[in-house]
């Protein structure tokens, strides 16, 4: 996934570079003509300049148009009709003084509200959740939030100003917006990967706002996770006698990493583990459909670029702030029911740490549910079972507020 997003960003930069070369070429020829004026060349350069200006104007207009017309599709039932009380909105909201984007989708706007917290930090899964978990829209108003520094909210605030507290405060502000708009006392919460940790932070700080929480691809101790992932990648590489990967890992050194290249260093073992999962026949529907997601209607052309920039820049800045977090020590008591949906073959988020956490966790309800044919993303790998188990754990009694 990281490699695909980098490709998209590089393709965009290549287009800009090409336009720049054309522009510099025109300037060079203008300089030549200034020294050696020739009426025919002057006419040609003027025409080339006009064409370049038109192309640039069209490109700018196309980008602006794509941003303005970005939308989430209408809800459609089995007959292709839009349910009377449905909701399908892609809107900008102000959270703590910063404008951020959310999508709201559901067959009945009176249903319980379910907020999905994307992975990252810096990731956007607005389109992916719509594609993979559309069945949840029949029973809930499903909300996806592009967090600060990701996707459509990439420029919500300066990347350098984003902290863990930024996400917690904005997440609560979004929750207050949702409870007020839909006249609910509480909402449901799902978090995946980084979002699974953010979900724990939110229910710990504001337990009165949430009916329950589901964490999937659950993160527990970020620094220990990085070390374990690195060692696992090294073990697999040695078992396969993959000398090239062994050399790369040795060059990167054992995490945690700090500085401006956190993503690039950690991507070495994360991509390696992701490849192992994608080639595991026990894992169903094993990968993200990144090109489908990034091409979805929710994202304008600039959003598509920020799709990649968020993972690169925001991840680099925020992830190293997470190394001192250990849920086993910092969040051992919670007042909200907690369920962990774990892939049996997850290589990215060590499930042994989740098992340790559940052993010591005090909560009204706590449970680990195993998905036998999943890796890090049960909501993609086994989406039908995932939806069914969400319904089983999150009451569908619409009389609840």
C-alpha cells in the first residue's frame, strides 16, 4: 500500500516536472530570440507560450473542479432506489477551529451512529470502508473521518503541530458534533491499527460518549511492536535465506527510529511482512485495493496526492511520538465495553500483546474474537463475518440514544 501511494505521488511530481521543463524551455528560447531576433521564431514562441498558459489554466481548473465535485455516492437498495430516510454526505466540519472532512452514510439516519477510525497516522480509509463495509450502512450511520494530516484533511493544521492530543481533542469534538446532529447520547466506535489505539484513548478520556469499542489490527505498545516486527522480518528472511532483505534490515538497524525518515526505514520490514501476508493462502481477500480507493469519488485530484502525502509526512512526524505508549500500563481500566477483532495471521500488530492486555484489562465487557482467515485487516479479509460480528456486539436497538 505504501509503495502504491508513493507511486501516485511520484507520478504527480513527474507531471509537474514535465510542465516545468516545458516552461524553462520556452524561457530559454525567449532568451535566444532576444539576442538573435527572428520574426518567425518570435511568433512560434508566442504561440508556445499561449499553449503552455492554456494547459496550465486547464490543469488548475481541472484540479479545482475535481475538488469541488468530490462526493460520496447515494445509498442504493437492491432495486437501485435510494431509501427515503437515507443519508450520503461528504462534508467539511470545523473541529476545534480546524476544518476537516467526514463522510456520513446510512440507509436510515435514525439508526445508531458508528464512527470508524482509520489507520495511520496519516491514513485515509473513507473510500475503502465504503467499498468493504457497505453492509454496515444498513444498520448504522457509518461515519468516516479524515483525521488531521490525512487525505481531504491533510491541510487542516500544520503537520508539525499535530500531536496525539490533537487527535483525541478533535475526535471528541467530532463525537459531540455527531451526537448533537443525530440526537444521540452516545455513539459506537471502531478503530483499526493506529485508529485502534486512538479509539482506546477516546473511550478512556470520554467514556460517557461511547456505547462500545471494537479494535482491529489492535496496537498495544508501539515501540515493542516495531522491535517485534523487525525481528520477525529478520527471522523470515533468514529462514528463506533472503540475503538481500537481511542486508537491508541490517543496514536500517533495530527500531525505534527517529528523525525525518521514520517511514522509509520502517517500510523495509513492514512491506516485507505485508508481502508475507498477501502471499499466505490462509488469508482471504488479502490486500487493499489501493487504486480503486484512491480513484474513488470522495477524492479530488489534490486529495489523491494528499492520500500519499499523509502517509509519508504525517506518519513521519507523529509515529515517533507514540513510542512511549503502552496500553497495558497506561489504559488498564476502561469504563466502556471493549472487543478485539484479531486476524489469526496478523504479522504487523503482534496479537500476543493484545492477549496480554486483555488479561489485565478491567472493563464492563472484554473479548477477543479471532478471524481465522485474516491478517492485519479482518474488516477487509473477512468482511462478511466482520459485519456480522459488529452487529452481534453493537446493539441494533434504535431506541438507544
